[in-house]
């Protein structure tokens, strides 16, 4: 797979993060295999997780092909870039083609990144997981590597203005690989979520206390923050979904 765009994009991102004074705290990155296919399963707390999540594989000198919603590929500017990076377009109405492409990538030795929650978590805790990550890893017979990001929500996430002020810590924690068999995808997905919940708890507790004092909006309610509870977040998600459906219906009527 020819990568003319990816290396300069990574370099540009590193320069940009240095300009923002971001401090990266990374642990467990040795669990990302240096060769062969692998699925990276990441939590989703911000709009920049696609960029930051790939850094988990940098110590292993790997490039991650992320599965992302089709709308990004339809964008006149983002679309060509996403395709040049060999990311995978996901049509939520018909995911077979993207699933098959991911399997092809994995069997050819690529690293594929996927967000099992599918959408950003407003509570910053883990939402329900879809089974795709476990099913892909088992079908391609590659390891499933849990990855947790923390701090990226402070830069750009739902319901909050973008904040490009300097000096934020970005924590990236990588857990030991799982090896799904495909015989029990629901149970194997539950095991993945349990592993990632433990990683997330450890990462939040190890995060610099002076950067997430009690009452912080980016801290889950269960940790003393003011983020929506998972139940409140679910109601906000449902409201957003209804509003989008109404907007699509209005657009169709207008057309």
C-alpha cells in the first residue's frame, strides 16, 4: 500500500501538537504489534480522536487505517484526504462493504482502527459497544488491541467550544491484546469493554489532578465532574438523532 500522504500528515500533526504545547503520556504502546494485521479498538470522546488515536501505533512504526463515517469521505476537502490515507468509509445503512474492506486490510497486514461505541460519548464514559471490532479480529485472525484516549475531549468535543489553548495533557493507554475466536462475539465484545473500562479508570485516575479538578466539565460525573451522566447523555443522543432525522426530512421535502 503506497503512502505518499500519511507520513507528511503525521509530521504536520506532530508540529501542530508541539505548537499547542500538548504533553503526551503514553503507556502500553509495546502491545501494538510491529508487523502483521491488528485491530485497534478505541474509546471515543472527541472529534480529534482519529488523529490522536493513531499515535498509539507510532512507537511501533505503524500507520492506522481508521473506519470513519461516509459523510467525511463525501466532504469536498476531507474526502480526498481520507482516501489518500487509505481510511475506510463506513455507510451506517450498509456496512458490509466497509467490513469486507477492513478484513482485506487486516489480512494484508494493515492496522485498522475502530471506535466500538460508533459515536462520541457525551458522558466520557464507555457507551454500549458494537460487535464489529471483535468480529473483524476473529475473521482475520489478528489480535484485538484495546486503546484508551483521555484529555482529547478538552480540545474539541460535542456541546463545547473548541479550545486550542496550550498545555493540555493527552493520555494514551494501550492494553494487552485479546484474541477473539468468533464463537461468542457478544461475550468477546463484553470482555473488550471490560478491559477498556479498566484502562479508562486507570488512565483517568493517573491524569494530572491539577488539570481535572472536581467539577471539571470534561470529567465524568462518577469521578466528581459535571459531564452528563450516561443516562443524561443517552437522552441528549436521542434528541440529536431526532433533530437530524427532522433535518433530513426537511431537506428531502425542500428538494
